[in-house]
C-alpha cells in the first residue's frame, strides 16, 4: 500500500497525506501528558486519566488535522 504523493489531486494543496496521523500522535502525547499532570496533582488512583487524556487528545488531533 502506498501513500498518496503531493502530486495526487485528491490531496489538497499544502497538505501532506499523513497530517491526520501526525495529529493523532501529537494529540495523544499532549493528552497523555495532561492526564499525567492531573494524576500527579491529585492521586495515583487517578492513573486512568492518562489513558483517557491520550484517547481524547488523539481524537481531537485527528479531527483538527482532517478539517484543515
């Protein structure tokens, strides 16, 4: 399977075909760090917030890159 190139007419000008994947990665990282910060400020029992934050961040990152 090959990724579309920049010459592909289905890819809008100025956008890389892997922008949504980068949005997922960056969103998950930032969301996970935010969840870890909240966990560190409250209690270790809230460690599940890291996973929830990463999932929410990944969704927000994906959607924000798809709309651009």
